[in-house]
C-alpha cells in the first residue's frame, strides 16, 4: 500500500478519542454546573460575570482573544513579568476537574497529586498542537511531581511543547540561593528570547512590572475586602482563578470595576448575606482550583468564613509588591527573582520556617478563630507542613483542623460533619 | 501621605535650611548630627564633628580651659548633640543630611541611565568599614595630639581638612574655594591633596553605589554609638517575618546582616523590641518598614509608642508611584 | 605591564605628579618675596624728613611654647618707640592709652619698653649699638636710626634695614637680615590715631602695629591691618597670602579691625576669645550686603559664636571693617583678649594652585571611573 495514503485510525485510538471527548464533555459540564451554581448565589453581582465568562470559555477561544502567544507554567515561582515583557502571555496550568482525572488515572501512579492528575487528564483533552497550543511549558521543579511532569505526560501520551525546567534553590536563605535563582531567571530570559525572537531591555521589563503592580494593587484591595468579610472566599477564588484567562490589563480593569461596585454597596450589610453566625477561619494548604471548589462550598455550608488564606491559587496568586531600587536590567531581574523566590511560601523549601510565621503572626491572629489545613491526598509537602504548623499554632491556643481530601465528592458529607464540629468548637459568632 | 513622601519633603527642607538659610540669619547651632558643612557659605547649622575636633569646643581644647566657661559651652554642645541623637537616632542620616540627599540624587541619575548598582563583596564592605573606623579614630586622636604638642598645629580639624563634603557641598553652591592646593607646608599640601582625591573617589563611588559615603561616614558611626538610648527606632517582630527579603532589597546601604533578615525564631513570639536601634550603617530611612508587606513584621517605635506597623495595604499604597526609589 | 596595572599605577601616582605640575612650591614664594620690589622704581615721591632719633623695638615671633594662650603662633605686639616731638608720625592720641596686657601682667613688650625708658636719655646708646656691631641692639632688638631711609614708594614710610631679626613672614618664613623693612604711616586715620605698618617688602604686609609708644608711654591704639598686594605686577602670579596671626590685642569695646583689600579679594576671619571671661557679642551681619558709613568704611558685625569662621567678599570697596561688641553691661569689665587671624585669597584669577587642584580633581574622577569600568566585575557591575 502506498505510504502517502492515510491509514484509518486503529480501534484503540478511536476508543481513546471517544473517551477523551466524553471526559471533555464531563469536564465542560462540571464547569457549567459550577458556574450556574455561582450565578444562583444570593450574593451574585453582575460584576462577577466577566470572571465567570472567562472561566466558562474554552481555552482555545481565550487564547485567541488574548492574541498573544501563550507560555504555560506550573508553579507560581516563575516571574510572570518576564514572560509578559517578552510579549508572551503567561498561563498557569492547573487541573480542577474531577472528570479529567479519570482520563489520566490509568496511566499514572495510584497515589499522586490529584491536581496534577486532573491537569494531565485535562491536557489529554486539549489540542496541544493546534488551537489549544502553548509555545512552551515552564516547569519550576518545586515538588517531586513537577520534577517528573515531563515523564508523567509521556506516560499519558502527551506531546508537550518546548519544556524549560527551572531549578529553585531549596535552601532559600543560603548565601548561594539568590545567585542561583537569579541564574535560573536569567536562563529563563534567554529561553524566552528564543521563543519571542527578540531581546528585551530594562524598559520592557519595567513596563511589565508596572502592569503587574497595577494588578497587585487591585488584588490587594480585594484582599482587604475579604478581610472585612465583604468578599466571600468563593468569589475571591473565582477572580483569582480567572487571572490567566485574559490579559493582565483587562483583568485589572475588571477588578477595579468590581471594587467600585463592592465599595459603593451599603456598608451596613457587611457580609453580603453570609450566615451571621459564621466563624472566621484561616484556610491553608494545597491549592484549590476552579471548578473544584468542594472545600470552599463545604466551609460555607459549615458556617465557616474564610477571612484569610495561604493558598497559591488564591491570596498567594501574586507574590506581592516588587520594589525596585536599581533600574538597570540586572536590578529589575534581581528584584523579580528575589521577590518570587524568597517570597514563596511553598513547603518545598527546606528552610521554610518563615512560612509558619504566617499562622503565628500575632497581628493576623485576631482576625480568625481557627485554621483549616487542606491537604490533597498524595501531596506530601503540604502533609508535612500541616504537621509542622499544628504544634506551633496550638501553643498559641489557636484551633487547628487538618483535612485530607481529593477531587472525589464521596467524602463530602464526612468532611462537612468534621467542619461543622470544628465550627462548634470555635464558639458561636 | 506616606512615610516616603514625608522623608522626601524633610530631606529637601533640611537641604535648603542647612545649605542656604545662614544667609537669612538662621543657624541651627553647632551640634547637628548630620553633615551640615560649615565651609558652605551661608550654612544654617554646623555638623557636630567640627565641634568635636575643634580647639574651641572639642577634643582640641586645652585642658586648662575645661573648667571654664568654654568648657561648659563644649559640654553643652555635646549634651545637645546627645539629646538630638537620642530623639531621632539614625534618622538624622536618612531624613536631614544634605550630603545624603545629594547622594540620593546621584543614585537617581544612575537609575535614569539604567546603570547597574555596584555590589560590594562582604570583604569589600568590611574593608570600607575599617576605613570608617580609621577616620573616626583619626578625628578623635589628632586634636588631642595637637593639644599635647605632639602633632603639627596645621592638622587642626583633621577630619574636616579631608572630608569630601567640604569640597563638594561648596562646589554645589558655586563656591570653588576649597578646590585648591595649599602649598603653605607639606602638612597642608598633603591634606589638600587627600581632600581632592578622596572627594573624587567619593563622587564616583556615590554614583555607582547608593549612599556610598554613608558607608564610611564617621558621623554615622558616632551616632550609632548612642544606639542604646535611641527613642526612635526600628522594631521587628521575628515571629511575623516571612523572609521575603523586600527589606534588604530596598535598604540603601544593603545591610546584609541586618536584623530585619534575622531568622532567629528562638525569640519569643511576644511583641518585643527585637532590634534595639539600628545596624551600624543604617540610615534611619525606614524604607524596610514601609516595603514590608507582612502585617506587623517591622515597625517604628518612638519611646514606648509604636507609631507605624508594616502592612500589606501600606506597601501596596507605595506602588501607586511607579518606582520606590 | 597590562593596561589594568598601568591604570592602577597612574591612579596612585597622579596626585603626586599632579601636585608637582600644578602649584608653586613654598620656595617660589620666598623667591618672590626676596625679589626686589619693582614698584619701588615706579614711584617717586618726596621723602619725609627723617626723625632726629628714632628707636624701634620689637621682639620676635612668640613661639607656641611660650604662649600663655594655647598652642598658637602669633606675632607679639610690637612696640615702636618714636622719640622726638617731630617724629614723622605726629602726636598720638593719648586718650586711648592702655596697656596691652592686663595690669598684673607685664608682657615682653612692656619689658622692652621699660628698658627703652631707661635708655631714653642715654645719648651714647646708638653709638654703642654701632660700635658693637649691632650686637647690643640685636639683643634688645633695637635698630639704629641711621638705617632709616625714606621709601620712595610711600611718602610717609621709612625704610629700615634689619640688622638681625627672627621676624617671620607669614608665620613660616624668616625675614632675613639685610632685608628692607618698611615702616609706614598709614594714610588712613581713624579716631585720631595713627597707624604704623611694617612690611618686609613691597609685596605684602607682614605685621601690624598694635601699639604706639610715644614719649615713654605706651599708647595703645586701635589696630588696623592693611594689606597692599602688588598692583599689576604682571610677571608674578597672584599670591595667596597665608594665614597671618595677629598679635594678641586688648580691646576696648567696641573694638574694630579693618582690612584693606583689593576689590574681589576674599577675607576669612577667625576670632578667638582667649580670656573666656566674657562673651563677645558679635552681631551677625550680612556678608554680601556691604553698607558704607560716613568714613567710607564698611562695618561688619559678626555673630556670637566664639569660634568664628566668616568669609565675605569685598565687591568694590577696599576696606572691610569688623567690629566686636561687648555685651550690654559688660563694657566696663576687663578688656577682652582677642586674637585675629586671617587669610586672604585672591579670587580674581584662578591660582596656579587652584588650576592644579581642578585638574587633579577632574583627572581623579576620570581615573576612578575608568578603574571602575575596568574592574567592573569585581564591583558587581557586570556578570
């Protein structure tokens, strides 16, 4: 048979394709269901619709709307401003669909980070070589799963675009750490140059930093509203999850519109319809990605109000203000690299004792009554962190609850019971 | 109004007062804890180092006059200096020093040109600090030796004779008087050569390194000796620090071993004054406290009262300007 | 040798080379001072009648170890004894007579004055001085009047050739024996007092008469200093006159000091109160606003800082007058001992020393920049 005549796909491939389509549909249903439930909430405002639209739109249409080549990354430690400065759009890969896990699970270890399992499954449904394509994937090797992400994606039959690995110094406060991470950031810069085909200077980087600082300003104000119980955690997470789905400028504009609307609201009704008996809690641990808001829903149902969190998918979305004192390219790059590296509270670092301070900070303690530590099954780092944090906070008399779960909904009732009991132990509001 | 803005205003106001207001008859006295150079025509106050070295009210005094009115005047000047330092600590460097403002402008120029700031190795910083101690000892010892007749009388005001501020500040006001070589004798010739070369080096240094001269300024060292009695001081709550390093990055003298970066978690989580005073090269600018985005990690205290605490929302407020510096 | 090493050596060696190239060493100043005064040839004025007898006395620079007032070099007060009613200086204002030192202290001047008094009526004195080859006179510091000649430059001046002295110019350079010294009556009369000036040459004033001794009485007059920088001596570069320490004065209140300067010259005055018994209340005047009083003198009042370092320009006037005032209620107290020292600079042209300094500064900055660039890796300016 001549080699140029296309061969009919094999049955296995057809079955896989059908499975992908089905999972894709299920994932889309998950998103749709979630968005409908959010819109049905009594505290829904029209200003939230922008963010919900971003989350409900297919990835391909989002990337097309952004109109810039996208560069995906796994963890928050890669400087977004650097990617933006090269005229590329940073897009964080995450997996929030329970359905997608079913697609990738057969190819992966049984005990694995459910978020990455979901992500791999989600990637299997995307047209990575076509409309859903990224120019490259940046993988900071923050945990064992991310280190092995390339291998894991091979196991799932995924053909990833160019992969650039970044090796963060796991001992943050060693003398070599800043230089090493700066070296990694510089090599990322060179990698991005090869992608964008151009070299950037201090002006471009400066402008990108300013753009993200503007975004942080708005984000910080959102956090302030959350502290005052005027922005529920669910909506906060919606806004954070949609950050990468549009250009930073558009997202910032939408946030400012939302802030104006929220601040104009009648201040007497301070918690926007939430249960007035809800207890304020600190939510920490493994990240929570849309549409997997299981924990957030359960917390609300249990009458617990998340007033502060330590999730890299939520309040730690942006690393914080980057203060520049040296405006040369080197100075800007150094400021960025240090801010992202030293400011990261991921438990992957060996000397992360500073991260414990977030829970024991006496200036933050008064605003919450207890800590809910959310650990995804298979995530050893957060598991260990919860064990390290618990004795410190209990010493201060703060109530602590460790919750281990995954994306499945089967344990929802059990978790709810535990959360309600925890809420009771915090006392009535 | 942010602390940063207040500081900028203060720096400019004091620059004007200390450089020009003598022409209006204003004088803030001879006990100022900042480099207000008396060689600037019309200066509005005099740096205490001059008094400290001088034969009129300092270490160059004849002991015989110590218990006379002149001695009392010298003690009064010293007492006033101590009071001023106790009140505002090292903030004199960061908020009022005219030469400090000049250095800040040199750093701005460097930033405008997008030139990288020099990074001095630990060893280089250590060597520079040795020079600081040498200058300090020099200005203390020589006047005493002159009084004892063991040093040439033209070594009067030994530090002022070689201080770059003496050359540079009058030049800024259009006075090139001190830009000359004094051939009267070898002592004065050496002093004038050292002055000129030192000033040239400092001018280059302050362009490439923010607040370069502050690393060797003996006034900064003198002020830091009174650290235990500072009323205005930086405080740290180590149990709140998240180790993000913002404080170190915005510090003009890049204090590496400063307490803001201390990882000593053995300290109690009670609210304590973790840092009694400042690190030796500290400018008292409080950039670190302002840029800290962690609630309560750093703060400013005056006496027993905490007048400022770091917070995320304050740090975000600073972002409204495009750059911090 | 590598470029870097050459740059480092250049940076270290430049100050020495630059200094040598830039400025006039001290020796050059001495040479100029010893040069014959060109201006002498230009003037031709009538000479006054030489006095019948004239005795001068002075003593040398009081070294710091002898000073009761601290480690300062200063010229001691000079006593000039001008005997004879027809002396060229005319009668003095005796109303201001006052001893230069507190009544309980006899200064060296007093001692010599006393000795001169003893010899006043000795007609053989001058002869003895001449016979002894000036030895006796040298011991007493006297000069024979025979050595007095009129100065062609100044009508009221007398030129004196020193036999020997250890008078020191500018605090550092001794006036050699044989060098002409001028005694000049000031053309300026103030408050009825005459002022006498001594110059070692025509190019600078070395001293100021601080008291006048007439008829055996020490007459203390207000002190003035006058500087007569050379006028347009084109071959010689402008001089920077070094610090000259004035004699310790006992001043009544108000005391004044006047300086004659060329327009554009700058004067820096430092006043020290040695007695510490009273504060000198010195009004702060305005440097640049020069007011002129009736006698065409500019009065300048200075502040009450016991350590003053003032500077001012005389823009167009040649004389600047400084006043010291006593605090109210203290006028009757013991006189304040004050010494003045001053430096005078010429700002009309860049000095050789200033030009050299400017070059030294510029080259230092350039070399420092170059070294920073060459060693940029070490300074963290490059990877």
